[in-house]
């Protein structure tokens, strides 16, 4: 059964009030037996023990908290017995005030020791050795100061009293002083935890209450016994009961404040009080030792310890200031430098460029690694990072004392040329350095650079745009070179940037459409499949060439959502044609897939969803990939094998143009090989003296024979006349595509062709 926790506090408070009222009545009238004043303390202490027991039984406590409150309960029970024995002794009238019997003193001392043990075991939450040393120093200072005050005003008067006190009473007083001094120095540093901070401080205040009794005894001798018994001691169980009530309401509450840091300094002031009293008063002597020596010694010890503490604090503050300065320097460095290469970043570069333009003319060289994404995609980002670090070293060496390099973003770098007229030399050194493999993996890379100069006062953004336009021009001219900015270069770069910006809007606005180029049986002219091609109808520019928007989509990453749309639309349209014309009308629908899509973690899920939503059988979908896309490491091969296991067929587009075409067929789960247009062009020419024509026919024959041996289908691309059809048939090709067989047309026009094909015997176009 759960008790009402406030009832214990009400009962204890009532007993404290009754004790005080009785003492006032007795002190003013002298009526009534003295024994009544000794009854309230054991009763209140017993109620306090009951409140702690109810707390332990009805509140969820940690093992540390349970240990603390169990010790407090034991202390209350022992105190109840001790003061009950004192009350029993007081029932018999004597000329003097009743004294604590030996048995009662033993129980009371045991209760005080239990309380001391409980408070001493409360954890402070200090983990570092530095904090523990400083805290123990603080607590030693506070303990010496508190004990000096209690000694001078409480214990020493008892020892030097005209009427000697019983040893049992002196032991109780000494334990009370020790508890008061120790508890104050301990609880000042408790900020919270398994035992509530306020609750511990209330329990620790028990020592102050008992210390008050000692001070009354020391000041008034035996005349102070009854006031201490009736007024001070009943506060002890009241504090314990209120502390238990506080613990109930604060279970699990997080720390709310820091431990005290001012206690050692207050101790210095406190210890001056007894020191002044013995200096200006009459020094007492006990056991042949003047008290002034004891008090002065304590004051001197406290002062030296405070000075030691201050030294340690100053040293700690100096350390913190050094660490703060180092941290601020590190943060400033990290804010202005690239973490990977150690070069200055865009922020620092702009600051330096602004300073240079404010002082005079400035020259900037922008450098961009050509096809850097290929390294990341094929060899991984770790190798790409190593390449960037190596290239940063190249820039440092090439710039030397003539420029300050920086990494602006990704694979884009810049050099602020600090020596006039040395910009071209820096650019040439960069191109020379990367003419041989660099980095730990000895990679051969190329870079494009743009140089621009501007007079003093030119906005930094304007100069950077000019250098960027020059770099774009260098890329347009074939990469792996540098170009100096000239008026008019910014227009193509601006158009290119605007094109990239329009791509996202075009996707959202539905400006893209698909056209379909037929794949035809060369023997019968019947359409067997279709390749889906994206076209962009710009509202202002009209038809945008794929040669323009596909690279922009690749660089911006928009090729992934664009490719997803192409895939879904192709599957939807192919399923509609199959449903209308039957399974014999169309054997395959082939959208193109970019390398960015293969690296997209959702690509396989996108293919599965497109097939499920459209109802297109997986074996009717052929994904066309270039050889360069396939040669991109284990991740791409894993994706391709997953698609193959789904039943989706894979086609190698532009076959024969790569460096590892034949070896690819061993690792790549291809179903279709598409002979590149370059081997079809002019294949119909039968010129004995033409080595080129003979080489084309030899490659075409080798590809079809290899494909037949591996069980792969072949498609010849770029067929432009009937003579090429006849020559390819002789070489062994049965399927092809090209303008002669059918141009890319809209879905409506392709539907009309399928309808016409179903109605008559197809002829070659």
C-alpha cells in the first residue's frame, strides 16, 4: 500500500513545533517535568525512519541511491534508540540536567557514523584525474576552515569547561562536528545523480543542527543542554523527512547546476573569525597548548592551500587558453583550407583575389581535370581522392613562387598568379607535369585550363567568370590544353550554363518526349524491335540536340531522373504495342542507360518497378550500354548481373570501339552485340586497293563470328543504303538499324508502321 509521503513531514513538523512550544512554556513558567523535553526527539526520529522506509519501498531507486537511503534509515533507527534511552533516563528528577547514558551514546554515535558513511559514499561524478585533485584540495580547505570554526566556538569550550563533560557526550559532539564539517564540504560539490542534490544537502544539514547543540553547550555549559535538546535536535528528523519527500519528487531528475567554486574562498573568510577572536580575546589553554597556535595554524594551512589552489587554477586557465587558441587556429584553418588536399579553399581564394584586385591587376588560372568522374566511377572514390591529392601536388610544384593554388570544388582548381607575365609558364608546367602518370596508382590524366586577367577594381566574380569561359572553350576544343580568355568566349559558356539550369525545369514541365527507331530483320524488312531515344522540345530554342543536353545532364546528375523517365515510358509504350499487336509484333524495346544510372543505388529497383507497373515481360526489355559504361568496376558488374537474373537482356552498344571489347564478353552478361556505325560506313565499297574497307569488313566479320560462337545476337548500326544491307547479310548479320531502315519517329508514327506491317507482307524500306 502506498502511503501519502507528505504525512510523515506533517507529523515530524508537528512534533518539532510542540517541542519548541513546550520549551518556551517551560522557560517562561518553569512548570512541568523536564523529561517532557526529551520525548519529542526519539518520536520525531522514529517517524523519520518510517518516511525513509516508505521511500525505499515505494520509489524506484538506483543501487547507489538505495544504499544511501538504507544507511540513513539505519542511522535514524539507531538515533531513535539512543535518544529514547536518554528520555528514559530523564524521567527520574535530578538536580542536574540528564546526561546521555553510555548505551544511548553508543547507539547515537553509531547512527552518526551511519549518516557519515552514507554522505561519504555519494558519488560526485568526477572522472578526470585533474578534476579529482582539484576537488579534493577544495574539500580539504573547506573541511579545515569549517572545523576550525566549530572547534573554536563549540568543541574547545567543552574541553575547557569548568565542569568536565562526560567522555560519551564529548564523543557525540566530536562526531557531530566532523559530520557537519565533512558534510558541508561534500555536498557543496554534488550536482545531481542517483541521489537528489537537495535531498543530500538536507541530510547533510543534520550536522549543522547537531553542531548547533554543541555551540549552545559550549556557550552556556549545562544550561545549554535543554535548549539544544528541545530546539535544535528535533530539526534533525524533520530535515531527514523532508529530504525523503524531496527524493520522491526528484527521482531521475538530471543535474541542474555546477558544484560550488566559491567555497574555498569563503573558508578563508570564515577561518578569520576564530583567529580574530583568539587574537583580540583572552587566549585559552588546553593541555598546555594555547588555542591561538591551533587556530593560527589552521588559518595558515587554509591560506597556503588556497594559494596552492589558485596556482593550479591559474595553470589550468593558461592551459585552457592555449587549447582555445589552438582550437581557434585549427577552426580558422579548416574554414579556409580544403581538408583533402590542404590547398586553400574557395573562401580563402576569394579573399586573396579580392585583396589582389584591390591592390592592382590580377590573373587567375582555372584548371579542371578532364573526365574525372570516369576515375571515380571505374576505380572508386578512394582512388579519385588520391588523384586529387596528387594533382594538388602538381599545382604546387607548377605554381612555385609564381602563384597560389587552391581547390574550389570537386575536381576544379585555381591558381592566383602572383608574378606578372608568368601565367602561361604556369599553365605549360601543369600540362607538362601531367603528361606522365601521377599519383600512387600512376594514372594518366588530362586537364583543361582557362586564363583570365583583369585590372584593379574589377569584381572577383567577373574575373572568375572570364576564366571559367576560357576553360569551357578549352574543353570544347578537345580538352588537355589551356586557352586565354578573349571577348565573346563567355557566350557559349553562358549558354551551356543556362542549358544545365533549364534541364530541371524541362523535366518538371514535361518538355521531353521519346522517339522510336525501328530495329529491322534485314532478310524480311520486318520490325523486330525498337530503340527509344530522348528528345527535348525547348519552348524557346526548339529542338535541343542530344549532343548538347545529354552531356549537361550527365554533369549535373539529372541524367538519373531523365533516364528513369525514359525507362518507364519505354516500358509503358512497349507494353501497349504488345497488347495491341500481339507478342510477335515486337521482340524487344531498348532504352539507353548511362553510367550514372548504373551507379544509382535505386536503379535495379527502378527497372523492377517499371516492368511491374507496365506489365512488360522482362525478356522484352533490352538495356543498351556502352563499353565504357560496362568497364566501371565490381559495383557495375554486380548491378548488371542482378538485371540479367531478373530476365532483362543487356546490349553492348557501339561495340568494337573500346579497348577491351573481346575480353568484355567473358565477364559481361550480354545478350546482344551492336556493331558500331564506324564499321558499317562504306562497308559496301568493294575496292581491292582500299585497306580501310577491307579492315572494316574484317572487323564486322570477326564480331558476328565471335557473337555466334558465344550465342549472342548481333545488330548492325548506322545502315544508310541497300548495298550495306546486302553486304552485311553476306557477312552473317540478320538484324540492323539505321536511316535506310527507318528514322526515329513518334509513337504515333511507329504505331502506324506496326499496323501497316500487320496488314501486308513487309518490304525493306
